[in-house]
C-alpha cells in the first residue's frame, strides 16, 4: 500500500501547531473536569448516578456515568489515555471528532442500559475504547502518514486493552468496552473520507489524470494539491 506524503505547508504550518495546542488543552480540560468531580463530591456516593441496566432510575447514568469513577485508581487508569487519544482525535480528525465523541460518549451507555448485566456501571473507559478503535482502524484504512503513525502508536500503547472486551473480570464493565470499540470501528469506516489532509502530488500524477504533458515541468519536482497553507465498569 502506498503511503501518501503530506503537504508540509499544511502539516508544518503555524495553524497546524496551534490546532495541536488547542486539541491538547481541550483534552486536558476534560480530564481536569473528571478530577474535579470527585474532589467536589468528596464523601458523597456519586456512583449512584451511574448506569443501572433496565432501571428507569439508572437511565440518566447514560449521561453521567462517563464522568464518574469507582475510585481514584479507576480515574488514574483513564486519565492519560484520554489526554493522548483526545489530543490525537481533535488534531487529526477535527471534523469527525464532533460526531465520534458524542457517539462513543452516549452510545455505549445506551447499549449497556438495554443489554448489560445488573449492577452500576461507571467510568470513562467507553470513551477510551471508542477512541482507541477509531484511531487504530482509521490509520489502517487511510493512506496518510500521520494517520498510520497514530494507529501504530495506539496499538503499541493500548493494545492490551483488547482484553477488556471479554468477560474476564466480573468487576469490569466489558459490555461498555465492547460496545464502544464496535462503535469506534463502524465510525472509522463511515468517516474514512473526512479530514483528509492535503498531500504532496507529483507532476506525473496530474498528467495521468488530465492526459496531457507539460513539457517544461520537471517530473521529479513535487507539487502540492493547491491547498493554501493551513492557517487556517460494571461497578468497581
């Protein structure tokens, strides 16, 4: 498979660097919110607001469960992956992110409420699994270097998360993990043509497409696409 080289005018632009900083700050801000909630609710049983399958009183947990964690160990386990994956998602797939993130935030909770075993399900691991599967699969089916590199990085850092989709530990909400991962895979295919960065094009590619030859054009010289520089758990 041929991997496209990306237009350096896009990937190395000041706007691209600013977008990366914004993506990192947004992800850090969300994780800070996750830490603020248990600190403000110290001594309270916040887990009661989690998802309780097939109980009407547990339905609001679809909205609140990703913000709650069983304990600080649980929260710590999700914090770094959310920063890394959130930054990657917002930076590489900024348009798709605004549809993928709501889907992997709410979708697993709805499935858990409908089909999961009893108990109280809390935690942001659905977001982690949804983003891992999206970034990994998107890198496999796209042909730009950044997407492939992100896919390999995710596989290296979080490949062991695959065990979490199996009912091995009764205290882990594998239903959340599995449903989120499937949603991420489906969306990676559905949005495979979104957020495609401009790539370097060579003169022979244009000739093949247009069926004409520019006699004074050096075929070894890379040409860009003409884009402007991018200023542009069951309970624990």
